[in-house]
C-alpha cells in the first residue's frame, strides 16, 4: 500500500522553515517519550502516541487508517479536526479540540450501536451516517432518488452471481489477455523505473519497483523530503517514510495493511494468482470508468477479502480493492491498473493509481524489465530514510 500525502499536507505546510521546525519537533518527541519502535513489530497506539483514549488496543498503522476513515467519512482534513497549527509538528496532534472530543463520543456511539443492535458486527460505521459530510444530512435527496445510479459495487460478495462466467473462465481469459499462461508463468522477477505523483504534489518524483516471485515486492518513492519505501519480504511488511509524511520513520505493518502489501506482491505475478487466493466468487457485472467489468472476490491466506475487477471485453485487470481494519469500520484501499504494455511478450500495467482514505498516488512506470536478477537485499526491512538534501 502506498501511503502518502493528503496526510502530509496536514502535517506540513510546504515551506522551507517547516523542515527546521519538523526536525526540532522530531528530536523533542523522541527524547520526551522514547516509545517502543513501530519498526520492530506491532506497537499499540497508546504505547506510541500521547493522548489515546478512544482507540486503545490497536496497532499504530491501524490507528492511522482510522484517522483516514475519520477524514473520509466526515470530509474533514487532518488539521480540520486537530489544531490548525499542527502543520509540521506531529506532537501537536495530541492536543485536544472540540472536534476530537466529539469524535471520541462518536466512536463510543458507533460501538454501542454495533454491540447493542448488531451483535458486535461492525455494520454501522462513521460513513453510514456521514457519507462524506461533516454534519450528516437529515433530508432524503431527490436528485439521488431520480438521478443516474452509481455503478454496482457490493461491499462483499456473499455468493457467486448465477449465470455469470466462472472464476476459472475469468482468470483464464485474463492470463490469455496478458500473453498466455506459459509466458506469464515464466515471469519470476520484475524491476521498473518511472515516476509518481502524490495527491497534492506539483511535481513528479522518481520511483523504483522491485518484485520477485512468488511474493516479494518493494517500491521506493524518491520524495523531495527523503525516500519512502514499502517492502513485503514474503512474510512481513514495512513502510519507511520521512517524518513529514508519517509520524514514525519505519513501521511494521499489521492486519489488513500487511495483507494488502502481500496482495500487491501477488498481483505482480498473475501466473500464480489462482493458487495464491482461495474462495473465489464472481459478483455482478459493473463498470469502472465506463468500461464494463466483472467483479471477482477472493480470500487471502490470512482471511482478508480482495475484489478484482476484470474488463469484460479485454479480460485485463482494471482494479483491485482490499481492506484494512479499523475499530470504526473497514477502510478500503484501491489500485487502478492501466497502460498495459508488452514486456518480453507479457503485458504489464505501466500505470497504477492507488487511492485510499487519506491519499491518492499516481505511479507511472517508464521502463520495465522481467526476469533480471534482483538482489535479496532489496526485500529486507528498510532503514529510516536519510533526511532529504536541501
Ligand atoms: C474527525 C476528526 C479527526 C480527523 C479528521 C483526524 N483525526 Fe486524528 N485524532 C482524532 C481523535 C479523536 C484522536 C484521539 C483518538 C483517541 O482518543 O483514541 C486523534 C489522534 C491522532 C493522533 C495521535 C496524537 C497523539 O499523540 O495522541 C495522530 C498522530 C493523528 N490523530 C493524526 C491524524 C491525521 C494524520 C489525520 C488525517 C489523515 C487525522 N488525524 C484526522 C480525530 C481526528
Ligand atoms: C448514527 C449516525 C452517526 C454515526 C454512525 C456517526 N455520526 Fe458523527 N454525527 C452525527 C450527527 C447527527 C452529527 C451532528 C450533530 C449535531 O449537529 O449536533 C454528527 C457530528 C459529528 C461531528 C461534529 C461535526 C460538527 O460540525 O460539529 C464529527 C467530527 C463527527 N460526527 C465524526 C464522526 C465520526 C468520526 C464517526 C465514526 C466514529 C461518526 N461521526 C459516526 C451522526 C453520526
């Protein structure tokens, strides 16, 4: 998963002195707290952050996903809910505001609703009422009632849709579209170079991709603030990011984030997809950017769901969606694939757009090579990023 910057925009004004302020803030933070490092395993939010009351007992990465859920559900930015001068200093996020207090009450209300009426299942989430609005609407919207309905996209596919193609047919068509089962199966590594642009970046920055079958993957985003690295080594995943992008230099992923990193790695090697996931179900026909798609759902080895959207005409994969957990509902992460180009006879998506609750990043590969030797050192736990050169 490629986290970046709607959040960073909250955390940093893009001015030069912010960098100095940040460095000071970082040092003070480290000294005052000396918390356990989220780099070396799963650390709970209350062990790392200063003022956690409502969201205790969840890992730090899930805590940040919950912030993304809050933002997505209410349409509020990080700094709308936190103090407005939090920009540039993560410690300020601990200060309470009226909105933070209301939000804690909302978390308690959501828990009460789910416990009291839905047997503890997280069916009521922040989004259920807010739908992107700070104050939920109370009146039904007639335009919605009479307007064009949005494309079908069930949260979860309970059973395969009768009359739809089988998962095998869809996956076989996909492999054919990519260049044929044998050629696709012969791909054992991928390396790529290109550029990326985060949601509120003005410029493109360089990007490196390394992947090795069956399921190792690393992306390095060379941001102006320093390198941001996401690695899945086949078992564990980490993100290393400059402090103006994330509050911890290195975090080990847990739960849905760990699984998402694995899904991204698996999807680099479609020849193994059928075996890598289980419990395949075919959902309804729908559309992605006006192209007809067939939605397929599968379960990962650790039991998380992933939805794959295949172009009904070409057979190619256009989208994947998977979910991270949060105490107030599941948080989606979506990747759109396009610009398929043949590399050694196999089609590879050169463009990938990752969208999640607190950011969107466009990745564009310019050159891709397959089956070159990729050193094992590419897939070890990343080091904290060196500060960017001035
Ligand atoms: C709708 C309100 C809301 C939004 C939007 C929101 N937060 Fe929070 N944030 C909270 C609340 C409430 C807490 C305290 C949680 C608790 O008590 O367990 C918190 C706590 C935090 C903390 C821990 C601070 C500390 O040291 O105790 C950080 C860091 C943080 N938020 C970052 C963010 C970021 C980054 C964003 C934007 C993606 C964001 N928040 C968006 C409500 C919000
Ligand atoms: C059952 C419906 C419902 C759910 C679920 C819900 N809210 Fe609310 N929320 C409301 C209503 C209604 C208001 C407006 C209250 C008012 O105006 O006094 C509100 C107000 C708020 C406000 C204050 C907005 C303002 O302008 O004062 C915040 C922030 C907020 N909710 C965040 C959340 C978060 C975060 C969640 C998930 C943990 C959540 N809400 C879940 C119904 C809900």
